[in-house]
C-alpha cells in the first residue's frame, strides 16, 4: 500500500486549505487502475477530523479494509458549519472527487468507479454527492458516483431542522429554515438513476433516529432505485455497543467491491 497524506484538493479564498489523505493498493497503476471510495467523517457538521474514525473501530480500519479489497481510499476535510454554511460542504465533497478524478492516472485510480461513504453527518454529505443535481454547465465535471454507503446518517432534515447542528449548518432564519432543510436533505433528491445505496443504522441510535435511514431507503425504492437497509440490532449511534464493528466495515467494503465489479 502507498499512502499520500495531506494532499491539498482545494484552496478557497478566505478559508483554510482543504486536505485529503489517499491510501492506494500496491497493485494500482495507470495500466490497471483501481476504484476509489471517498470517506467523510462525522461530527454534527461543526467538528471532526478526516484522520479519525469512530472510537469503536481500530485506527485506519476503514481505509485498510478497502485497500485490502483492492480499492483506494481517500479521507477528506470539508468546511465546518462555523466556517461556511451549506451548500459549501457539498461543494467540498464534489471538489475532492473532482480532484481525484482529474489526477487519477497519477495514482492508478479509475475515475469511472467512485464510491462515497460517510458516518453520521458525513454520510449525509456523501448521499447528497450521490443524489443532488448539478447545474447543466457543470455536469461534465461531476459524473455520477457508482455506489454510496451511509452509516447512521440524517437524511431528511426538515424533521430535524430545529436541532442546533442542523440549524447551524443551514444558517437561515426560522421563516426560511424548512425550505433550506429540504434542499439539504438527500430524500429530496432521489431519482430513478440514483446509484445503489447501502444504508446501515443502529436501532438504538439516540442521536439520529433509525427513521432517518428508513425514509431514504423507502424513497429510493419508491423511484425504482436500488437500496439495501441494514438495521444493526442494539447498536447506538455509529454502532456504539455493537460487539464487532469491524464486521460492519467488512460488509460495506464487500458492497463496494460487488458494485465496482458489476
């Protein structure tokens, strides 16, 4: 495996440089490119670190498991709600994917096989990157992603709009909050050409209700898209209390491997 830490993927005037770390299988080359997955950390949109996984996982467990399966892994910064309001965070995720695609030959990546995976608030951003429309003029710069995984993520912010993390992300007054929350909700943007989703959520999650996973799953199925919902029994937020969180990592990586091979 080769690791490239601290790559600057975006420099936006007035903000800190946005960095990513890239982990690439040893087999990757320009002649034999590998798919890649972009990971978004959680933290209620106002905190978190691209280098840190949930505490119930071993360090680098997500990235190492992907690389072992022959898939490159990128873990990215994005602007927090104290730095910029939505849709800045979605723009950052898309900028990271665009950067990796544009430099794919450098690291032996396949720009046509791209996954997004995030936990909690990071999963919402990944789902939006997979679902939210782009302006027609930008469409060539943002080809569809291949597959998406969400872990314990909010998906319908209208019901959560008065939570401080959500209202802080949106940064609008009460009169505009519902409309802004709808625009920032993955469920608003589902369509029949959505990529396949694996939605994983603990049924004892006291931070983001299981209902949020069910809403996205049902919306995707309702338009004829593919979605698999995995309810993790007895698990709290980001699967706290689950006896083998690595098994959930393995399940997500197997999903990506299957979709990239299809």
